[in-house]
């Protein structure tokens, strides 16, 4: 029986623990998941047992911790038992060694064999020294896993083992457990199940002539992350995009993609799709101005051309003015100064329910990065800050806020 057909009252989570000093935090992750009603099956790598005790995990988990691929008295093939019955696999901490073996498809221990034997979502929580984290080989392995649909909760900045400090610290157990619960709730019931979500992504391109365009630096990565997470949370998703990124395999078939290029095409597609949507999220960077393109290539020998700019349709303003009762509209604000003040003004001016603001001049934030750092604003609520993390985590944080608004409160 595969995870796609497995039915149960308790979400089943496999908690993989690799051999790093942060392994002690996995005990608290386990406790929080159990307190939330999950059935948790721990797997400790042999190196993990150098840092934490198998008995501790067995005492707190739903079933005894496993450490070996062979010799399990309860089942001759533990990796298929665990992999096929999992609703989610969390690896915390994920070491550079485990990440590399998973990326290469090696399965010479119980944890990597279980990862390969499962169709469940996978959340990797890397933890290592900064020098290891920044190694090109580690980043290339993570990029490979991301392309395959693996979710990465990036490490935090802070004190590390050995007395130094930098990026590589495992996030707090509360953050890991909260994200894991968001994911499993999306697979069992779904925070957004029954809701239609439209997401825009990428930067529009305004033609000057048949060769040249005016565009911006938006990669579309944040919009794609939002679309993927919304699908995992059970929503029916339409992605209107200028970008040509690859969707994660586990949700690619459940996301309808509408390809556009210009601001006018983006407006036509988004407004059409929004007419039947419950949630509209404008993550795209839409040009404020366009031009009347020439039908022939402008020649350098003809001298410097005169290009007249004309305003494009303000899609977010139109959505805010036309939204139906109960419909939620989310805007984005990429700022470089006075971020909070400019975002607050835009929230009110565009009549958004939520507005996600970031400082794109900051390191690791915004355009073409795998990470982001944002503030989520809504009328009548305190600004909600999301510190530097993966764009997938930003998407979870945003969609959790949207789900709270839909359901009239918080969710567990």
C-alpha cells in the first residue's frame, strides 16, 4: 500500500536523524509531533547514535526507533514498511553526507533506503558548519533535490559547535515541527482543500521591437513555491507565469500553468482566472510601463531611439476593487527603502487582504535567490516577520495566514 492511498486518523511521520551535534534537537521535534497527534517512527543513522540515544527516541516515539537496514524482528523489509506508510519524511538534522547520498540515489543504510522507497513528501533540515554549508558540492546536491520536489528548510545563522558562528545552525524544533504539521495537514484534509487559488509568478517582458524587451529581475521562484505549497495544502491551483521553471514532481500534475509574457497578457489571464478563484496571490513583478513596439528591429546606425512609455494596467489595484465577498487578495511589494511604510501604504491603496513585503537590496533576499526574508501585513494586525529562510517556508507562512483567515482562527 503506497502513501497516496494509505488512510488513517493519525498522520504518519518518519523522523530521520543523522549524525551531527544538532541531533539532540530532534528529540524535541519528536515530542512536538507526538503531542500534535502524529504517529512518529524514528530512524537513527549509525553516526546519529554517537550523539543521541536510541532508547530516548524509542521511549518518546509511536514505535521503537530503528537503526539498521537488516535484522528488524518486526519486518524483513523495514524501509518499504516505513516508506510506503509515511505521510511525510523529515530528516533533522540532515548532514552533508546524508544529503549527498540521497542526491546520488544511494541506499546503503535504513534512512536513505526509506527515502528512496517512499512517494511521501520529504522535508530536509540541513545542519552543518558554515564552510560545509557553502561548499559548491553541498549546494549542488541541494539544488538537485529541490528539482526533484524535496523541501529544504535552510539552516539559521547563529552559534555553532566549536565556538564559532555563522549559517548552519538547525532551526528551532518548534519551527521544524510546525512546518511538518503544515505539510501533513495538507495531505490529510488540507488547510486549503476545496479552495481555488490563482498565483502569478515571474517578471513581465514589454517588447520594444521584435528583438528587445524591457523587463525586471524577478525569477518567479517565490511564485512557484507558493503554487507548489498551495497544491500540497489541497488547493486547486492555477499558476499564471512568465517564467519557465520546473514544478516539483509531486504536485506538477495538479497545477494548471498559464504561460504569459507581457503585462497585458498577465492582466488578461489573472483577471479571467480570478473571477472563479477564492484566493488570488500576485507574486509576479508586473511592469509599471510598456511601450508601443516597432514592427522592425531598431538599428544602432539610426541613432538613439525615442521610446515613449505608457502605464500598464494595475492588476493588483483592479483585483482589490473587484474582489467578491470572501475572496482573499494577496499582493507583494519589492522595496529598497522605507520598506514597512511603503508596504503599509500599498496594502491600503490596493485594498489587499495581505501584502508581503521584502527589501530586495538585502543579501539573499528576493530576486533569483533560493531564500527570502519578508514581512506579512494585513489590516488590523501586527506585522508578521519571517526571517531569512527558504522560499518554500515563506510560502507556508503566508498560506498559513491565509488559511487562518478562511477558517476564522488559528490551525493546529
